[in-house]
């Protein structure tokens, strides 16, 4: 009998050793700060994780960041946002804007080629954009991105003719676009994937051209697709015929699809991946502190806001003072420091500071309990209530959302003496109940598609769509409308800022924090661009000799 | 025998009809739809999509259309992955799950039966207890914990095997073992108890007193009878393992069917939900049938033709 106990003991012991080993602290590599050793390595291969299968690699149908991360390398629009965040010419060699800001004339780059050897022409752009706007092509969720073009919305939604869409290839080299209203960010938008050209003759002949890697997957960007194993791996290689091929140093980009964060982290630690984290993937929350300690964590702002929407139609959040009280009683710094941990900026405004710089300060003080209590009393009085009923706080199922909701529950309980009930739902169910207005306070987030405040302000222009708060304001709508007609940049910004002032005075939502890009990469990986819009560009990247 | 088979296939078809109907109902009842997304598109565009995918048709029409296409094994394109046919998705992801599953079943069966038999023969001895402690651990440690521990030891610390992905035989070893642990432990326990029972039976005593060697008695006379409970456990196990495990596939980054199965529900990808469900059900029902046939072959006392309905 004694022997058996021994066996058991040994087993338990081994087990505990295995478990103990799991908790062991990782010693990451040091970040070397001298940038002298920038010689190119012989092997220009970059290994990254894009997490999941891109839902569509047809630029007209893509709507998500994973597809965007591939498309931005394989295709190129009229313009491209460069490393300094400036819009520069890409497929367009030059452009002219009319004085009223309504007509854009693009000259397509001479010698720009598709991967099958065809020249890239203005007709390809006209074809691609009209394809998106053709009501016969469903699944083009992002068609509305093109609605500033004259006649676009009418053609897609109101039975207008595609011939009336004001985009015209005057000849192979000249593309003329007329806009409905002067749009300050139109040039930047032409760098977005919905505006990418497609090879008209290939697409015409093969409706399924973008389904797989094949000779029909004809592209015009700095990289070509070499293989696409669905749900597994995409391999890109350098496009030797790209007009700016001299700039492109990377020969191969291997994009694997590993969904599990911890697996990706282990692969990174083992050197199987060169990049871990934003924008195509994320670092496991638990690993952030140790990377931070080793000083290998890179953090850059991401134009997006995480917020709690109030249902402004139902008591008690129909009262502005109550909304303000709840918003002020949140300790954002605490949430950012202890839960999300990626140096997100506490948000006391709607538009991220990467767009409106002064919003780093915000409209009110973070965690202002005194003011919150005063407002709460005032609000209760206005509503004729003696005390606050129990509040329901909804969020979709996720570890991070749950942790934040629990923290906020505690803050409201302690600060405002309000009982908060947490309510989580699976994503699809959650969007449904938010849309139906079946919530009091609900978590949401928004990431910008282009670097302009209108991205955030527009959501709340009218009820419905992405505005779950049921809040509308005539003055606010007026200001946005005015801003669309305003061609002067400073005056336009002023109008948008006024609109935000109204929004923050009414406060139909409690902003929590502005997102950040968080990643770590191997020292040898240089010059890869992560934009505040969560786009990644490998065009300028290279592998330095170690 | 032919009549029995026909009858069983009839039952399979009826079960399938029930499964399809219930899944269809649940799917339509679940809030949200394939076009719900964080970024709402304009209502007009959404209407166009609903129309194009036939989601505006009356529900009974959708149901019958669905039944017809299921009968033809043509489920249409996925909603989420533009243009990819459901049959293509199943075709490309099933081989991964199949290979991994076969490997796991092989491991579970080989080691499970071996361990169970050893434990039974050395009843109440040290090796019996060791095997049973391992078995208890195997059953109680969830596969995803096992997967992470295996990854940690064999890939991170010892650098013997790759961490994840599915590119060579070496890549399959860890996920196959992680997948096999629970069934292995279960089979070992099943095998041990039924072997113990069999070893005490009269005919074994007869065989022994005839002077047959221990080995012949156990492997020829004992094993054949003792393995029956394991065989009946194999039916659902095979179907379950071959269609892939969501967690194992996710941890090891394997593009298998198990992930499609679960993710399609999250995405409300109606066509993929129905496709994978029908595929899984067919596999399950067929493997149960096969297990029943194997039963008759191992144990001639079980007369299939007479048994019929109550299987």
C-alpha cells in the first residue's frame, strides 16, 4: 500500500511543477536603441499574424480590418497616406481640385501596371466605383463611403442611373470626379479600400476573381498574392512591376491566421512571428505588463472611442443631469491603469485627441464625484424621484468588457449609491437589443475610417443606424450640415467643434477611453507603419541585419 | 440483413428531418442576423441584401427551399465569407479535422485499451492505481488546459514540437494528444471494469483450467468480450472527434471544421450553420449504425436482424 502512495505523491508533485512552470516570468529581449545597424538582412521575410480569415479580398466588398490589412498591401488607390500621415500621390501622378472644391481631376500614373501586365487606367477606377454603386451588386456594405460623389446615393438606393454617377474616365489617363458637396477629406478617402481600382476586363470575365489566389487575382499594389490557404495562411511577395518597387524592401510577407492570442504570443516568443499585437492581432492582456517592463511595448494612439451609450428615451437617462452624473462618476484613469493597461487616454470628449488635439483634456474632470453627486440630486429632483432605481448596464460577452463593467458598477455604487445590475449578451443578440432600444446603459465603440472628426459626429446626426442613444438635436444637425458646405478648413473645423460642444453638453453617452495601438516587434523589423486608423502598411518595411 | 439496413437508413432520414427542422427553428429564433454588424450599413443596402439572400421570403418558403437544397447537399454560399460555398468550406476544413481525429482516436484506443487491460490484470496492484490516477486526471483536466500544458512543455521548454498550425506530421502530435486525453482516460476506465467482469466469468476459468496460457486467455477470450462497451462508446466519439474540436483547433490554429461549426453560429451565418449541422448529424447517425454493425460482428450473440428498432 505504501508504494501506491508514493506513486500518487510523485504524480501530484510533477503536476504541481508543471503548473508552477506556467506562471514563470518571461524574460523578454531588450530593445536596442541605437539605430546605426540598419543594414538589410539577406532574408527579407516578415512573419505576422492576421488572426482570422479575411471575409473578402475584393476591395469592393471588404468591410473589416483583416481584409484591409491584406488589401492595403496588394492594391493601391489614387492616393496613399504616407509615413508622416500625409496624403500623397499613388496611382494618381497628380491631381487638380477646382476652386469650389467640387471637381477633382486625377492624372493616372504613366506606367502603372496590373499584375497581369495590363496598364492601370482611369477606366478601371470608374468601373470599380460604379461596380460598388450598382444596386445589382449586393454585399457592398461600404457603398456609402462613396456617397459624396454626385449621383452615387441616388444610383445605389433611389433607382437613379449609374450613368449619372459623376465619375468619368475622360481618357485612359484622366479621371474626373464631381462631388455632391465639397468634402475636405475626399483625397484621403481615395486611399481607402472601397475606392481601390479593379482590373475591369478581368473582373468582367470572372465574377469570382477574388475568391482564391489564381491568375485572376489581378492587383496593382506593392505586393502580390502568392498563396491563400483559407483560414490558414496568406503569403504575399514583392511586386517587381510596382511603380515604386525600389522603395519596397520586403520580399515575402507570411500572414498566418492564429486566433488564439496566447498561441500567437508563444509563437512570437519562439521567433516564429516577428510582430505581435495591433493592428492585425492583439497581445493577451496578461502579457502586457511584462512586455512593458522589458520596454519592448510600442503604443500609439488609435482614432477610436470606447463608450457607454445612454438610452435617452427612457427614464432616468432622459434627464441630462443624471447622464452627466453617471459620466462624471467613472474613474477612467483607474480603468485604463488597472484593466486595459495599454495606456489608453481617458476620454472626456467624443472626438479622439489624434484628430482634435485639445480633447486630451476633455470637457469635464475625470472621476469628479462631488460634481456628480450635485448633478444627481438636481436630476432626481427634476424627475421627481426620491431615489435612483436599479440601473441595468449591458455589454457583449468578452472578458475585458466584463471587467470594465464590473469596475464601473462598483464606481457607481460607491460614488452615487446606485445599484447596478450587469447584463451581458452574445454579440449578435446584443446588437439586436441595442438596436431595439432594449437597454439603459450599453457598451459600444467606434473606430474612425478616415482621419476626420465628422466620423464620430456623423453617427449621432440622427436616430437609427449606429446611433443607439435615441438622441437627436436640431442645432447639432444644422452645424453638421453647415460644415459639409464649408470649404474653408479652419471654419469647418470650428463648426465641427461647436457641434461637439453641443454633444458634450447633452452627453447622450459616457465616453470611457480613446483606443491605442499596442504591439511589440522583433528588433530587426523596421519602418512598418501603423496608422492612427489601425491600418498597417508594409510598403516601407524591411528586416535589418542582426 | 438488407431489410435491417434499409430500416435503419429510413430512421436516419427521419432523424435528419427532425434535426434540420429544429436547427432551422432555433436559428431563426435567435436574435440578430447575418448582416448585423457593429457598423450598420444604410437601411436601403441592408434591404437589398436581405432580398438577394431570400431572407424576406415567408418563413415556410425559406424552410422548404432549405430542405430541398439540403437534400441536394447544396447549401449555397456563406453569408460572412463572400462567395465561398458552404460545401467548399466543409470540403477544405474537414480533412484537417478528419486527420487529427483519426490520430486522436488511434491514440485513445491503443493506449486506453492497453492501460485498461493492464489495470484489470494487475487489479489492486501499484500499476492499477497508477493507471487509474492518470485516468482520473485525464478525465478531469479539460482538453484546453491539457493543450496549453503540452504546448508549454514540448514546444516552449523542450523545443521538440511546433507550437501551432498544421503543416507536417510533427504539427499534429500535440493537438492529437490533447484531443485524445479525455477519451483515452474514459476508455481505460471502461476497459478496466469490463475486463474485470469478464475475467471472473466462468468461461475464462474454464479456459484457464484447460491449461491455456495466460496470454491466450486474455487476448483471445477476454478482450473480445470486454471490448464491447468501448465499441459502443466509439460511435458518438468518432462523430464528435472527426468533426473537430473548436477549442483544440483554436489553440493550435488549425483551420478545421470544429471552428467553422462554432463560428458560424456567432456570425449567424445561416447557410454554414445548416451545412455543418447536417454534415455532423449525417456523420453521427452513420457512425452509430456502423458501431451497431461492428457489434454484431464482434459478438455473434447479438442478432441484428431481430433487434431492429430498439437500437
